[in-house]
């Protein structure tokens, strides 16, 4: 089994607060979000399994109760950015990736 490594994706200041950004990491589209309210960066799959398109980086960041979510721009389902679970249809989920900020760089582990 191969060891997962941290891959630098962009500079932290490239991530606008409360807005998504898409990056290609190891041939996978990753949606990155910078939550101003939580002062936290999230990395998830950009692929919406319900709409069957790579669009989640264009979704709206928000919260439902205590859960931080992205609303898909297609059919408006909400995906939990910590667990990947779809709130409206739990049988669907998206990949969630470890992410960190080191020396001003956003790094993802895939």
C-alpha cells in the first residue's frame, strides 16, 4: 500500500473566504473551501454524485445546525464537509480529504 503524502495545491491567500476553488490533485478534482466563520479549510471531491458532474467547488458554503455544508449548485443537496454525507439523501456521499495550511500553502493528502 502506498503512503499518502501532502501535496501543495495553492497559496492560502488564493482561497477567498466562503468561496470554493477547484484543483486537480493526483488526477482527482478536489473542491477547496475556506470557512471564514470557522477559520478552517476543507477539501472534498468536486464530483456531485447526484447531479453526476464536477461542480461542488461552485456550491454555496453554509451550515445546517452544527454541520458545515456545501450546497450543490445543481439540485441543492447539502454535503457535510467533515463527513461527506449528503443530508437529504444519506445513501450518497463524497470523498473528504485531509487538508492543512503549512507556511502559507494549502496542502491536501490523497
